[in-house]
């Protein structure tokens, strides 16, 4: 259902379309018979639209006053007490419609603060239940911020109320767009800074994860080192036991020799010592046996015994004793293991 039905002559189509657009800009629904073909004085569709509309706006002109079609439509609107008339140009109105006020609306006056146009809007507002329609049109052309506020306070339910709010905002805060742009710039900068912090946090998280893995690896190596140290300590204790430091007797300076007693080299060294002792004393001893010995030969024999034979005997005894001690220690370690 349209708010306004416009009746006009086909020759006034351009003016009709301009008026229709101005009304629709004010959120007034409009229906006109521009799509209805001629041929009968009362078309059923036109009659249905006229009956459904809240008001009928007739556009009088030199052509429409002679149109039976326009007269019939205007007559129906008058009978329903919903007729609004306007002259597109000065003309002689039909006698039966002279009682209905019809001022001349100059071309291009629609959508402005023209008094005739505001009067038409005032009448339309009364018939369609929107009393603030004319005031809104006037405020759009020459209203102040206070006018917008007063209009919105009086007509908060009008379909144009959201547009009025926009008008108030535009006038009340002329620097709003610039301020908003500045705020958006600041917001973009903050978002960029936040993104940098996020990336830095991710990098730190990656570094922390890498350090954590490195710490786990180092802990593993430390545990391995501790295990190796324990093993080394056990080997050192075994070495000490094997070398005689814990065997409970004095080895006369041969501590540590027992670690190699199992090798043939120790026996070779001992044999070499005996060989040297025998070789050193064999010459002087032979001279004494042959009866040609002198006191010098006796001296060298005594010296060889004291310097070579006695040490060789002592070393041999200690080596054998150390070997027996090592064997006993090895048997004890085997039992402990």
C-alpha cells in the first residue's frame, strides 16, 4: 500500500517523476499510473491503488484540467477527503475542484524549502501520520543543529529519525572524520606494534624451547659424566687396591708396580738385574778361585753383592709378594662384583 497516489497528465510526466523522487527521498511511498495504459475512465487497478492509498496528489496543468482520467481520479480522492492539489503552472481549475487549495509549484522547487512545496509536505504529513515531514524538509535546507535536535525529540519514531541522527552527528562533530582517521592511524600503529611483540614473543618462545632442549642434552651429558666419574672412581679404587696402597703392608717404594706384574716385562727386568749382578761378580770371583785374586777382587765381589745381588734378591722377593697380594685382591673384587 502506497502513502501517496499521484494523478497527472502524460504530458507532465517529467514533473511527476521529479516530485515522486523528492517524496521518496523523504521515505514517502508513492504510486503513479505511469505504467497503466489508457482506454477506460476507471481502470480496476487504478481504483484499487487509489482506495489503498492514504492520500491522492493531483498535478493540475493546462493539459490535466482537460483530462477526464485525471478528473475522475481527483474526484475519488476528494470524496475520500484525501485530495491534495498543486498547480504545475497557472491554469483554470475545474469548477468542482476550486474549493481545494492548489498553489503553483515552480519547476525545480520540489525538494527545496519552497513554501508551496513545504505546504504540500505538511498536508501529506497530516494524511499519512507524519506531522514532522515538512519541518524535516525545511531543516535539510536551512536548519541548525538545535533544529535537528528539536525535530528528533518531537518525532523519534519517524522513518527519517536515523537520517536526522546522522545530520546531528555531522553538524555536532565536524572534526569527527579527521579525529576518527587519526584514531584509526593510532590503532593501526598499535596493531603493528602488537604484531611485533607477538613475533618477538614467538621468537623468544622458540629460543626458550631450543635452550630447554639444549639443557636436557647437557643434563644427559652431565649424567653420563657422573656415571663415568663413578666408574673412574671405582677404577681408581681398584688401582689403589691393586697397587698395594690398601694392602696393609709397606712395599718399600714399589707401590704401583703391582699394576704391571702380570706383564712379562716385570720378570724380564728382574732377570736382567740378576744377570748384571752375576756378570759383575763373576770376574773377580774367578780370579779368587784360580788363586790369583787380590784384595781388589775381594772388594769388587763385596761391592757386587751389596750393590747388585742384595737389591736383586729384595726386588725379586717383593715382586713375588706383590703378585700374591694382587691375586688375592683380584679374587676379592670378583667376589664383590
